[in-house]
């Protein structure tokens, strides 16, 4: 018994217990979206873009600089507040855990995904489309039931990689502060998604930073799927890369091979359809 207590209070194991506690709390205790700090940050990001983003006819370089500065201006006050809390706190690990809990916001995605699956099982396509639409940038009004199933699977897989695996990775590497900073940058990249023509240049810097920060966590997530399923096809998808190193393509290809079907389909962003190459080199849509 004394040995177990020693493990509980051992500084080496403290981050693990903090992570475990945050995961359990985030799963069991719903945090309404309107009261969540990330919702406020997203509102600031949207308002910031409306205030400082150059017009459609302005130079791409100006939009790129404006987007980079906007991300810094949004993040700097948060970093100052975090630094003050950590510096003044007698129990800094408590705030590390609190920052991790804020960054670990994934259960609402699972609940929405379950609702979509529930509606599709009862052939309520319109309700499923409306429920899924807030989670996607793409248009859902043209998706068939099979398209909705694939979009729902893709959304759940990618959000798990972005909002859970990457947050845990950066917590283990840099603590709760790093996890929260990653999550805030991720929310900025979502608000200024470069697939939206308006933010093609404005959100480019944040998008590139996210690709770098998500690459290792998503490869590790894909590797864990390979190890759990002992799938050599998935291992090939993990190792082979042709022309595109974005984390989402690794994760989708690996998950598709594990699930036994090809993920993807026609993806409309406004009126534009986007095409990429899969690992075999044939056309796939995401």
C-alpha cells in the first residue's frame, strides 16, 4: 500500500495521473459549449479576421502577413495570463491539469457523431445532414447516406487525431501549457480554414504550423492502429508517401485499411471539388 502511495506522489508519475484525471473528467462531465473557454477564443478569432483581414483585391502577401500577426496578437495575451498563473501558483500541476482539460475537448464530437449514426440508422437523412454540417467545412446537402457515413467516419477519425492524440502528445512533451497553446492554434486554423477561399492566404501560416505540430502525433496514432490490428496493409500506408505528407492523409489511409473500406468521396467546399492522390497513386477525394 505504501508503495502505491509513493507512486501517486512521485513527481515522475504526476503528469501521468494528471493526464488520466483530465481524460476521465472530460469524458464524464459535459462542459456546455457556450461556457467553454475555447468557444470564447473562437469568437475572438472570427472577430479578429473580420477586423484585420485585407479585402479580396489586396495582395496575397498582405493577407499572409495579416493572418500571421492576427495569430500572434490572439495568442500573446493568453500566454501572458498562463505565465502569471504558473508563476504565482503554489501548485502549478493543478493549472497544468486545468489547461489540459480545456485543451482536451473531444466528447462533443463523439456525441454529435453518435447522433448522426442514430439518424442514419433510422433513415433520417436530412436530420443527419444538419447535425453533421457544423463539424464540416464541406457541403453536406449533396451527400448520399453512404457519403454521410464516410464523412462522419472521417470527421471522427481526424478530430480524434487533432483534438485528442495531438493534445496528449504536446502535453506529454511540453505540459498543459503546450497542449493549450497547440489547441488554441488549432482553433484558429479551423476558424481561418484555408479551404475557404476567403482565408486561402490569411490562414496559411497557422495552417502550416498545424501541419508541423500534427505530423508526429498523427503518425504515432496511425502506428498504434497498425500495432493493435496487426495490419501490414496499414503499415504500408504508414510508410509509403507519394506527393502529400499532410497528417490527415496518413490517418485516413491507415484507418480506411483497418476498417476494411476506402474512406473519402466527392468533397465540395462551396462549389469547388478537391482531389488528391492516395498512396497507390489513383484518384481519391477528400
